[in-house]
């Protein structure tokens, strides 16, 4: 029983280490003068809009930037987790 508790604590500690490492990553995506930056925890760090675009163009470009930035971030997160050894015992 205590062995399982130790494994759980070790897993939790590793998850916290990975989360801290991912928070340090910054991923940016730009389209039509609209820029979005996310950290590795999928938190928005920055949004820059292009006032030369009309409302519809801004909305479409922002949506596209966010979707592409999230995909990029997920790839970076997966690579970083793999490089850090993943989560043993969860396979």
C-alpha cells in the first residue's frame, strides 16, 4: 500500500515539474497582422489585433491564429513530455 502511495507522490511531483517546464514555453502564431502567443499550459499571454482589418476579418484571423497556436502548443507539449520521459506507469 505504501509503495502505491510513493508511486502516486512521485507521479504527482513529475507532473508538477512538467507543468512548470511547459509554462516556460511560448508559442506564437501570426496571420493577417493578428498575433497570438500562448504558454505551454495553453494560457494566452498576448493578443495583438490589426486595426486595418474589418471586424469580420479580425474575428476570422483571430480564430485561425488561436486554433493554429493551440495545435502548435500541443505538439511542443507532447515533444517536451516525451523528452522528459513521459509518465511511466500510465501506459
